[in-house]
């Protein structure tokens, strides 16, 4: 009995355990299904939210795409409009450039036609002159032959008789003419004097002449003027003779004026006199020493001016001697125009013309810079300055194209290249622009140089200086070749030649100086 009860309880416990397990399984299953349903519901909710967000993003993307597409279209239109405007602007620039080139070409063609017309006229005139000379020669021969036949005399006999008769008649005419001229000169003396004074006033009143022919040296006091003049004028004479200038000591307070048509001499005298004034020791030996130093300084200035011109025009690499000769143009003028400035200006003009016309810019520039090189030594060499400059350039290895430019810029030689025509045009443009040149100054300088050349042409003359604006020339003679009596004769001969060959206002005083110096050194 007891065993049976235990088994029953055991079975009951097993059944209870099984029932509890089944219930737990059912409950777990139900919980799992509930969780699955909740997860599915949440997933569906997230999916709907994601789809809604995606739809919003797609809408925004489409809106942005439309905006970007619209901006791209606007940018495209703007770029096209700017490109068309730039093309139109460049086309207008090209048209203007073509118009300028066409006008310049027409101008050059007109000048060429004018030159050709002048050549034709000159050739026709030369032909007429030659024809006329031939006719006159033929008529003269016929007349001489007829006279010989009528007079029954040879040509030589007739010439002798004619010369005797002409001499007698000429003597009478000369005596009568001299009396008439003397009477006329006496009657017109006052008028002539007034005319000479007016001419002198006009020359002095010319601003650009006075500014380019005088220089002023400031003095610490008026007492220095007496020291510059020296005992019996020995110091001032020494300065004038060594430098070839005229010193004007007037009432101008604390200043002395240097007058000379040659700017190199004037600058040398100015530098030397300034140093003498600062130093205070003024005597002939000191003067000569300071003048030598001043000449060396001016030479350095010439070299620097040439180098500056080469740098300014971008033509470095020229031979040093060419650069030095170019610098000497700093002290040369043509019709009042500084030759170095003219050369630099012509170089820039030639460069622009060559660039516009597609020519060789470097050759055109070099030819324009060196085209007046011969003027640097034109007083030392014979021949036109164009040919002199071409010979110098050829000597220092300048190319043949540039040599032709130099030789042909005044059409004395045939122009072989387009660059030669361009350089000649640049030279003409620089010289003919308004205000570039003054005829009066060039005429004045030529007259002064002619006076000096005339004095130097006589035998025994060491140096000739034109001073006082050409109203006096001072002749320094070689004492070993010219004695005291010969100096008197030389002054008369020079004055006579000036009267016969030159035209000038007023009078020109001829002063011949003969001076002997003995120099020895104490050791």
C-alpha cells in the first residue's frame, strides 16, 4: 500500500512537470510570435519612413539639378556673349591697325613719288643745262672764228690787245666805282649802323642761342673776379687761349660768364674755372693743369652718355669705340636739336615702325642709333657724314645691313633693305616734328665753324678760336714757323679771305697771337 502511493505521487509529479513544460513552451511560442509581430510592425514603419525620406531627397535632388542646369545655361550664354564681344573688340583693333598701316604706307608712297618726281625734274634740268652748255660752246667757237677772220689776227694776239684795253677800262671803272662806293657808304653810314645794331640785338635776344652758347660760374665774392683776370690780364688770357672760349667779366654780381659756340670747350672751361675758384690758386700753370683734368672728366661724361644711350635703346654689345663716338653726339646739335637725343628718339621710332611692318627690329634700331655716327668726327674727316659714319661702322665689324642704313639715310647711296627705308623715315620724323629743330642756331653754329676752319687753313696756324658770338676770331700761331712780321701779314690775309668768302653781319676782328714758352723742370 505504501509502495502504491509513492508511485502515484511520482507519476503525478511527472505529469505536473510535463504540463508545466508544455505550458512554458506554449507561452514562449506566444511571446516569440508577439515579438515577431512587433518587429515586423517596426520594420514596416521604418521602411515607410525611409521611403518617405528617399522621396524627399529625390525631390530635392531634382530641384537642385534643375537649378544647376538653369545656372549652367545662363553661364553658357554669358560666356558666349563675352566671347563674341572680345572677338568684336579684337576685330575692331585689327581694323584700326590695318587702317594705320595703310595710311603710313600711303604716306611713304607719296614721299617716294615726290622724290621720284624731284629726281626726274633734276635729270631734265641737268639735260637742259648740258644742252645749253653745248650750244653756248658752239656759238662761242663760231664767234671766235669769225672774229679771227675779220680782224686777221690770231687768237693769242687778239687776247693780248683785249686784255690791255680791258685793263685800262677796268682801272678807270674801278676808280670811279670806288669814289661812288665811298660816297654811298658815307651817305648810308647811319642807316647801316642802325641795321647792324638791330641784327646784333636780334642775335642777343634769341633765347635758345644764348642758352646754348653761354655758361655761368658762380663766385664766392666779386673780389674773385680780379684774381681770375690776374696781373695785366695774364690769367684770363691763359684761360681763353687754353680753352678756346671767351670770358665775360661784367657787372653781374658774384658770377662770371663763359661764352663759346662749342659746348665741349664751354663745359671744359666751366669745370676748370669752378675748380680754380674753389681752390683759390689761379695762375697759368695751375690753369693748364685744371683744364687737363676737366678734359678727362668730359671724356668720361662722353663715355657714360654713350653707354646710357645703348642701355636705353637695348642695344648692348656694341664695340666700345662705337659707344664712345656715340657719346660724343651729346655735344653736337643739328638745327638746335641734340644729336644724341635725336639718335635715341629715331631708334624708338624705327623700332615701332619695324614692329608694325614686320621688319627686323634689331637691325632697324641699330641703324637708326648709329645713322649720324659720322657727325661725331665730321670735322676730322672729309666727305659726307653718312659715308664717314658707314666707314667707321664697317671698320668696327657692324653688319652690312646696318652699314647700308647709315650710308643711305640721306639717299646718297641706294637703300638695299626695308630696314634702311624705315630708319630713314624715323630720322625724318624725329627731325621734322614740331619744335625739334631751329634753323637759326644751326646757321649760327655753321658760320662759327666756318670761321675756325678758315683760320686753320693758313700755314703756321696752331689753333683758331671763334669768340664773342663770332665777332672775333683768335689765331694762335706756331712761333717757330711764323715771326712777328708774318703775324701782321697773316692777320690781313685772314681778314681779306673772310671778306671774300663769307657773309656776316657787322664786323669780325682778327687777332693773331704769337707766344713763345720756355719750360724746364727743377729736380
